[in-house]
C-alpha cells in the first residue's frame, strides 16, 4: 500500500517537471513565428513594389546604342617648335622698342636754306658837321682793305662812304689799327661792312656810333683778303 502511495508523488513530480519543461520549450515558439511572418511580409511588399516599377519604353535600346557608339576622337595639339617661340618673343620685343621710339623720337629737323650770313645795320658817322650834308669827295670816308694796316696808306682803300649811309656789318675786330677822328675819339674796332651795291670793306669804329651788338669775326674772315 505504502509502495503504491509512494509512487504517486514521484510520478506527479515527474509529470510536473516534464510539463514545466515542455511549457518552457514552447515559450520561445510564438516570438520566432512572429519575426518570420514580419520578414515574409516585408519581402512580399518589396517584390510587389519591384513588379510595379515600369521601365520607360526604349530605355534599354538607348543604353545599348550609347554603349555601341564610336569612342570620342582625341586630337593631339601640335607641339610648338623652339624657333617659333623665339621668333614670337623677338617680334614682341621689336614691337615694344618701336613703340618706345615712336614716343621719344626727335621732331623733324628744320633745314634752313643756305644764304648770306646775318648782318647788323650800322650808320656812318662823320664828326665834321660841315660834311654831314652832301656827297663831296672832300667829305668822303674811306673803307679799308686791311684793318691792321695803316688806314691812310695808298693801297689800303676798298671804297668810299658818306655820313648817314646805312651799311650792313657782318662782324667786328677789336685789335685793328688805332684811329682818331676829328674830335679826338679813338678806337681799335673795325667793322666788316658792305654797301648796298655790294662793295665790301672795313669801317673804323670812330666812323660810326653803333649801339647794337655785332659778332666778332672768325679767324678765316680776318685773314681772308678783300677782292
């Protein structure tokens, strides 16, 4: 009796343990099934969305044509040779130099026509008041051929002039023969003059009252004999 009664609790405990074990085994089953259903649902929706996407008409044909087209041609640029670069630089430098010369170039030279040397008008002065009118031989004043020779020498005469006559003086010497006029005025200045008729000679400084500047005669003029 006691053996039967003792067997009961051991069986019940075994059954309870077995039932607890079974129940624990089934506890994870519904969670796994729910995760699988969600994954299956997402895959189904993705498949449906993929089936609803429509490719535009002719798209694949255009892609194939683009792939089958000729490759773009690459054109090689010509290489510049060194002498071409040198010529270009030389031309640029020449252009700059020409522009600078054009800016700083001198103006046109003024060419004056050759002509007789410039002269200064001088007026003949006779210190004798009685000889200031008329053109008599007694009142004539001598033009000398040589300002360094004796004024009254017979061969030292180039022509005659009278009081008030205007002569053209080319130049003057300051070391000629000393001459004294009737009033005691002295001078070693002699003017190389010419009359209106072309006669040329040396006029003593005491025979004029010139107030204008006359250039000094050059050495070749001083040494040149009068015709």
